[in-house]
């Protein structure tokens, strides 16, 4: 782990004892702080006490004794309304921080000759794939890359830092909201579309949270930013006008002047005096579709900012094995391929997968986000049949109406069996696509569990696992 510096001998309140909160508490303790923990769930408090932590009811605690308050990112900071712990902290004048901020301060306190590099990635969609991709490319080039944050291991649970390490961190809007000095050497903002608006009070608040990834950067740092949506284009324009850091625009839709872009799957580096073709991304098996070309452009720009050669960057991109639950081919049975895109928890994320196939048998549904699937109407013509599950099934059926045939399947296992029977009956090469456009919480703990249920159902049909897939 990374012992947190700067709070030695001082009490730090911690609320929310999930993965992030408990990991941060361990790191605070390892750095010499005295963490004081609380959670509204008794089992979480019991686990903390069993580890030897001080567990104290923050409802009745003396907040004036705390040097800082570590808030888990899943707990509301401002909207729909501030959590009661937030109000107590503000009333007592106690600074509210998150795990990314503790990491930033620990890096800043390290001697310059021992300070690691940091690459931070955010965006509405694609951040997990891009985080894993950047980490993969760096590792293939022999760099000591540590991958975590909002993906995999919490940032403070990663191996302790040294000057040769590169921390590649997925950062959510919730985490960024809790930062004030977070200063990545390379900050990546992929794209923006409406999401988590209830937690940010609307789109303006959401955009402002994402923008914080650039707030502490200075000369010598790099900003990689997508320009395929209006919000990111505006931020890019502002960053370039402000000067200071190096700004590398990326696009998978148009040329961007100076920057990195992918047109028709061909990756171009236009950071010099002219555009140079560097890779044919259509040959990268684990990076299909325009959205993945944007991810690849971002990863290329980020690792080049860390002085990897063009050859090292391209070799890593082309050999990337992909991520579970993100357009992951999990198996094949006869002429039917099964694609697990369980990570598509909103319509915009589902669009990425749906746009990658000319036709498909679609498994969708769960707990719907605001707007449902109305924004996907232009893709309904690609749907051979939809198999609808979870709370959103009947609403999605209404949205599809006469645009595409549908079946209320109810659950993932039934949907897989029905979709396979129809797809196999077509007599053609076929794709069964799980891309739910919904949260998973009506039937599953998270999108990973939903994706594993899909994988299990597919393999239960007798499908052969795809090359490189987990059986």
C-alpha cells in the first residue's frame, strides 16, 4: 500500500467503509495517522474493529479533534443533498478529502528524486478500457506501471511509490469532486455525456467535476482531451487558450489540427509539423469500433507524453487483450458469437457497442437511467430482436414499439437461451450482444456480476470460450 503522509499523529475521520474507505484507513494508519472510522452498516463497523481500527460514532464525535475528513466517493458531497457527515465537517471547519487527494499530497511530500509519475483518466465512457490500455502499453515497454483507482485496486492500496513507477489511475467524477491538489503528469478526459446528474445537480456540475482533473496541472504537464463532444471541445479550447501545460486533442471523428486522431480506424499522429499514419487499429482485435479508436488515440497520446517511442506505443496498442465486460467476446457456438458489454450502464455506453455491429440480437434492461433508450432510436434498425430483462423491460418494449421486435425475457439466463435460438435459426453469422443500457442493481450487485451471469449462461449452452477468454 501507499502510506499516507502529512497526517502523522493526528486524527482523521473516515466515513464509508467499502473498498475505498477501508483501503484509505489502512493507508492513513500505515503513514502514522490515527483514523477514526464509522459506517452506518454494523457488519462494516465490525470488520473495521476486527482490524484494530478505532470505531467511533461520528454523530456524537468531537469534530474539532479531526485534522481532516475522508469521505468515500459513494457518499453524497453536495447533491441531492449533502450527507450529514459533510454538514458536520463543514460546521467544524474540517477539510473534506478523498483518496485521490490523499494520494496527491503523499506524492507532493515525496522527495523529487523519488516522486513517481501519474496518469489520470476520466470521462463518461471508455475510462476503464483506456486506463487498462495505457497500463498495458507501459508494461509492454518495460515500465513499472501500477493500475488502479476507480478500477481494480483503490489508489492507496497499490504498491508503494518510487521514482520509476507510473500510477495509471481511473478517476470518477465523485473522486474528482473531492480533490484540490491532485496534479497528474498526464490528465486524460475522453468524452462527456449526461450521467450521474443527480449527484452533481445537473450537467454543469458534472462537467465541472470532470474538469477538476486539470485544475492543478502546470508547465511540464500534459492534458489529453477528446474533442468529439461539445463539452470537451469547450474545455479543450479553454485549456489551449490558458497555455502552460501541453494540450493534446484527440478525436475518432474528425481531424483535430495538432493532435492525435483516428479516421476510419487509421491512427494519425499530428503532434508534429505534419500528420503521420502510425497504426491500422482495425487490426487490433480487442479495440473494435469508433469509441475504442478514441480510447486508443488517448492511450497513444498519453504514453507518448511519457516519452515512449512510436514503435513502443503502437506495439502495445495492437497487443492489448481487452477488458472483461467491455465488448468482450466470451464464447462462440456454431455461427453465433456472444459479446459481453455489461459495463454499458447507460444508453450512451450501449451506443458504442451497438454502433460496432451492422445487426445483432440485443439483450438489454435492468434499472434504467434518465432518458432510457430514447437516444438510441437511430440504431433500432440494427436490432434483429431485443430480449428485455429487469425493471426496465416493459419501458424498453414501449420505446422499441414497432421499430424492432422484442421479447420480455425477465432474466439473463432466459434471454441468452432465447437469443441464441433465434440467432442460430437465422442461418447466418450472428452476434448476441449484452449491452444493457441500464444499471444492474435491480438484479445484481454490480455490472461485473451481471457480466459473469451472462458468461455462465453462454458457456452453459455449450459455447466454446473465445480465444483468451476466461472459461
